[in-house]
């Protein structure tokens, strides 16, 4: 029989999963209402329709020709599933189109990557590698056991963004370039292509503002040094075997215990990982986080990362440029 007696309110809240309940019945509706007031219902409806059109358009992306040369493909990594598979395809497709090199998408299953989506990814990218959730979970059990890393495992389960760090890098070696799916390339990403061919330092892109969710004082005390400002993990190149998972577990636990759970925790952890390191930083004028409408309609930059209020330009304009 399950013991349902609790000595304090925190235990009861954890048992009842009150965090998710509060989010579902308070924060999610509140966020929706705020978005309605800011954007308007008509604009939200237009964006939803264009989002559906983008997903359908992914089925019409042409197959990328397979390279006959024996050269090792340059691998780019994604976490993807039911909600994002088509965005992953557009991002990888746009990069291939702008690079003309042998690039292989390596797609990690977020637990919702059904066979029909895998089939479509493989149709567009015959050389794509898919890492399914069963394989990921086996690696986690071996290299990130829950009894030793309870906070990372809990956050990974309830905060999928962290899987871009845990799932892709755990039990692995070498450099990996992890990309967010909601990005598009419009020019040759020479900086990233050079990095992929000869990586020797971490790389990331620049955010519109510093967004870590935790106080600078706490992060600086944990890292023992100054924290890089405005780091955005839409582009994130790390060496898997350089990641100290025990240190990450301590940071994850301490940030949660002292200042709670936060949507930007993954970004905060990576910012602490890269503190005091010599990093390659993508120039913000070429690799733009949250492009404005003018840039969205007529791109001048190498890459757009469509976050927050730039989502409409992604769904209304960005992906359609792939068919011109």
C-alpha cells in the first residue's frame, strides 16, 4: 500500500504534483490571455494557420542528394518530436542549401518522434541519423543514474529543454553542434561550417538580453567566476567529454533549492559551463535572435532564431523563402 501520510506541506505538494496543476490552471491560461491582449485573436489565428501550412509544406521539401564522396559528413544535432519535427527539417534543409557540404542531421527523439515523422525526416535527409528514446534512456541509466543525479533526471523529465544537454551529450565524446529547430539559414554560415570542420572551442550565439532565470550573484558564486552575458543556446557547440556531470548536478540542485525551477535553467547551466572559457561567439548582426518584421520579410542576416515575438515572421514569411 502506498504511504500517503506527509509530515510537511512540501511533501504533499510534490506528491500531488501541484506545480503542474498550478501551471495548467493558472499560469497557462494567464499566459494565453496576456498573449491575446498583446497580439490579438485575429493575429493569433493567422499565425496558427500559417504554422499548420508550414508543417504541411515540410512534406514537400525535396530530398537532399546523397554525397558520393567518402568524406565524413559534418553532423548537426537536434532534439525533436511531434511538435517540432517539421521545424527541424526546415532548419537542417536551409543549412544544407546554404552550405553545399555533406551535412548529416542527427535527431534525438524527445519521446514523441513517431515513425511517420522519422519516415519524413529520412525521406528529406537520407543520411540522417535518428536516436530513439529507448537508446537514450539506456544511456541515461548507465551514465546518469537517477540515484546519483536525481535533480538532473527530474528536471530532464519535467523540463524537456534540458534534454538538449543531457540526452545528446551523456555517455558521448567529441564536439557537437546542437541547434534549436526554430531557426532558418539565409546565407552561408561560414563561421559554423569552419567550426564543424575544425572545432577547438565552445560556441554560442548572442541573445537580445541576458535570460538565465537566476540571479547573477548565485550563478557567479556557483561558477566561481564572471558569467558570460546574453548567451543563447539556439547555437551551442560543446565537447561532450568536457562536461562535468557531477558539477552540473550540484548546480542544478542548488539553483532549484535557492531560487526555484525556471524555463531558462538550461541556458543558465550552459552559461556557467562556459564561464571563463575562450568561446567562439556568433556575431549578433549575422546570427539574429528575434528578428524584426522587416528583417523577417527581407532577410539580410545569415540566420534567424525565431523566439518570442518574432514567431509570426517565422510562420508567415521565413519558411516560405525556402521554396523561392
